[in-house]
C-alpha cells in the first residue's frame, strides 16, 4: 500500500512540477531588469547614460549583447520606461534599439516620448511606441500587447510632496503569457496614500514578484505597501547604489545589485 501511495504522490508531483510556470529575472543595472518567460521577454529601464556617481550602470557587455541580439538578451518583445530621468532613460539609445529591432514595442510616459520626438528618427518608429499620458490619481490604464497584459498607474516620484511633483513616474504591472505577473515601480514614493485608493486594482491581479526601489524596505510605509497592499507574493529591491546601504543589508531583504545576477520568478496564480 505504501508503495502505491508513493507512486501516486510521485505522479502528482511530476504533473504539478511540469505545469508550474516560472520565469527568470536578470539584473541589468540600476532599475534595469529583464523578465524572461520562455520566448516572451521584456525589459524595464535598460538604456541610460547617467549614474550620478552613485548607481550601477548597465555594463558594456550587456549593452552590446542587447544590440547584437545575443542570448539571453535577445528577441525582446517590449521595453518599459518608468520615467524620463537620466539614470533610467536615454532617448538616443532607445531610438537606436527600436530602429534595429522593429518587432520590439516601447511603453513609456509621454514625458519620455517627448524626448524621442525631438530626434529625427522618431517618425519612422511610431508604430512601435505606446505613449502613456496619465495624471496622479487617474484610473489605471490597461494595454494588450500580444502575449503581454500591461496595467499602469502613476505614483509620484520619491520626494513627494516636497519635490519632483512634475515627474511622471509609472508603476507597471505586467502579465506575461497569462502566467507570470511582475510589478516594476520606478522611483515610486513609499506612501500608502498613493496605493490605498487602488485597493480593488491591486486585489484584481495577484503579482508573483514586485521590484520596488530598495528604500521601500525600510521607509515608514514601504513595508506595509509591499506586504499588505499591492498583493505581491514577494519583493526584490532594485535601484541599489554601488555601495550598498547598511540599512538595506541589515533589513535582510532580497535585492539585485550585480549586473547579470538572476532570480527565479515562480507563478502563484
């Protein structure tokens, strides 16, 4: 009897394992993260020039691999830009990439698109570009891009309400292939006032992994936002300075700070 039970358990376990979805998150630099779910691949904030002598630039080896379409940085379905600051976005590199890879879509705030419009190449790339013009406290937006379901809200940049009020910082919740859901938060301000009004939105879709800026882990309200509000199974910090803050180390939270390091994103749907 025990042998029969063991065999049944093995068959069930094998079936479950075979049908459990998992993706891979690969760190690029600063808030640059690539999410790969089989053949569906997206990247957040991958192209920028400025590290303000604090943050991790995307290494040339990774940039070259992206532009050469070399594995694992190949066949990117979509690029997402959180906001148009110099440590997250460089119009020239984005334009160059879109020109080379016409199958790749770009989703970005209108403020970033305005910078692209200033470049002569923009007119030929409009079919690849989705501009998000959304105000603080507007209803969330939803976009379908083939195998991607993209949801967007605007959350003020860190420093609210004393600074950077004009910055369109977008928080993306993206579901790949109906299987894996991730959140990229840009430089979101960690105040519950920005998140609680969207309770129904957060509860409508469970997130497998969120990628908040590291300061969420030890700010006053950040931990509550991550654990209780946004409906995420786990969170991995990004935007980590090259010199990792001692507070982040002491928090014992997971974070990405070394380009090309990876994490597995398990589906909890």
